[in-house]
DNA sequence: TTTATTAGGTTAACACTGTTCATTACTTTT
DNA sequence: AAAAGTAATGAACAGTGTTAACCTAATAAA
């Protein structure tokens, strides 16, 4: 069955080529500007072909959502080498913010857009947000370890993790949506945006430090 | 000049009717689903008429952005009656979250979408985000007063205010984008979303309290 | 071997979208 | 009465996601 195998490979290859083309346009021009027809033109197939390999546009952006989570999880897993759990927690936060700043389109699809979340609900697969769960697990574990070092005593781990996530997300999302920049500009203190986000995170870190 | 005056009123009236129609559709169906043609049908005018009163769709959503800020500012200004600055700070946070939860479409246009921010930049008016500035001012003042009570000592007011804003925004935006809900569902602890957001905010409040 | 089936891909079309241009209908000014 | 200005419009442009119908080439069944 070498032929059917080759065909199967070819099919998977095309599915991947679609995703690569989508990613390229997506990173360059953002979600709204990435149309099915543009993706089709990029891979030199007709627009309808894409619907053979992906259910709809949300299916494609969900695939990019997953790819983004793979990127982020990889970054996080290397941080597990950091022994001190609180230092690791801070490193996770810094990495999270850095990821959002350097991959704004991916961040948007992962944490800001409703569409991928809707896709999880509508898709026939179990409507679990596994990508989110895994990354959140790393955060939970780190916070649990922090508790053994005297941080976050008498606080529910899941709650501490969730709040920490919302806190860094707030920084990143307002950075990406230009609100942080516009506010800074309006206040007349034209700081570098990298400095602003870093300082906000550092302040939050000191808040967490005081739980010890 | 009674006639020209009446005409002028009629013109302003139509501009308002467009905005009211837009708001209605917008609240009911969200931004994406609110098309110029639907607004036109609502007010029983042709789609092109709308372009006489608003530059483009971004102009309309910027008007809604402003309206949202007026709503929020009103809520905040009544909180100025709260004497204790730290209690007021907490009240501001609670009100902010409550506002986002009950007016998700407005919140989106005010703090999550890029379009209104772009409009500020492209518009001929001074590209200041005055709506944001005013609300931020209330936050700043409250934090300044908190400092006289011993909170946030040796910390820059603007930084504390900015970080507080990002923290609550993180809660609200992840609530609106369904990410918080999906994570809770996935973790199998089907809490009420109102409880989750409130608890996250309360935890953040305790962090702030420890700065005293 | 011939026929039937099926999978991959495409063309054409539907029902939309934001936006603009040329044109009409009407009012005001000259 | 003629000219200028203004509000509103119909038609069109260039796009969007998506689907039904169709074609072709390879495979499976007769």
C-alpha cells in the first residue's frame, strides 16, 4: 500500500501547506486581513480546496491557536529548570509578556479572540480547552511549590494561579490593543512601551513577594 | 433664521438616530454583526446617508466608545463620595468589573478593540485619548489619597494606577473573551463566572492591602 | 475488461461586507 | 429666473466566508 500511503502523506502535506500559508499571512497582516482567497492564492489552489482540509476559517485559526500554545509551552518547559519556585514564577511571567510582545498575532488568537473558544464549543471533539489547561498546569505547579517556600499561604492554588494569569494578561492585552501606548502618549510621558510593561509586571511581582 | 435652525436640529437629530440605531444593533448583536446596511435599514435611510454623518464605521464605533466612557465616568464619579480612599479604590475596581460584565459590548469597544485607538490616531483632532485620560485621572487621584493613608509608599502613582488598571482589565477581558469560562469548564470546577471574577479581584485587593 | 464508485479539485454563485461615485431632488442665494 | 449648494440615493467596486454542482482521474467492483 505504498501508493495510498504516499497519497495520504500528500494530503497531510497540503493540510500543512495551507496552515503555513495561513500563518505567513496571519503574522504579516493579522487575522482580519487573512482571507481564505488569499491563503488559496498563496498555495496556488482554489479557495474551495481549503474547505476540504479545514471545516471553516475558525478551524484554521484554531490550528494557529494550537501552534501558538505549542510555542509558549516549549518556552515554559525550559523554565522548569529554574529551581527556586518564586524565581520560576517570575520567569514565567516575564516569558509570557515577552511572548505576547514578540508574537502579538499569536497572542491575540490564543488569549484575546472569541472565535477559537467558540470553535472548541462547537467542534465535535470534547469541548475541553486542553491547550489552556496544560499551560495553566505549569503555573499551578509552580505556585504550589511557592507555597512550600512560604508564599501564598492559606490561599487556594487555582485562585492564585488564575489571578496571576489575569494580571499578566491585562498587561499584554492592553499593550497589543494599543491602549497602553495611547494612554502613555496622552499623559505626555512618552516612555518606551517595553519599559512600561516591564515595570507594571515588576510592581505586580513585589505584591506577590509580600505574601511571604 | 428659524428654518435653518430647525434644519440644523434635524441634522443633529439624524446623527443621533444613526448612533442610537448603531448602539441598539451593537448591544444586541455585537460589532462584527452590526453593518452599515443594517443601521441604515433600522433608521430607514440609505446606507450612503450614514457616510454624510459619520466618516466611516470606525467613526461610529468611536462614538460608542465615547458613550461607554461617559457611562463609566458617571459610575466612577458617584464613588468619589466614598471617603476612605482605599475603600474607594476597591469600589472603583468592583464597579469597573461590574461594568464590563454587564456591558460587554461597550467594554470591548472601550478597552479591547484596536479600531477606536486607530481612529484617535488617524482623526484630524489632537490624537489624545481624552476619555481614557479622564477615567485614569480618577484612579490616580484615589491612589494618591491612598498614599496619605500609608498605602503604596515609595511607589510612583502613575505606575500603581496603571498596574491596577491592567490587573482588573485582565479579569474582565478574559471573562468577556470566554477564556475564563472555558478554563473553568476544562478544570472541571464549574464555578459561577461572577464568583470567579469577584474572587480574583478580592485576591488582588489583598495584595494591595499588604502595601500598607 | 468494462463499469461503477469515490475522492480531489474547481467553477460559479449566494449573500453578505465597507465604501465611493455619479445623479437626483430640493432649497437657498445671487 | 439662474446659479450654487446641500441632502439623499441607486448603482457599482472590490472584497468577504461559504456552499452546491460539476468535472476529472484514480480506484474498486462487476
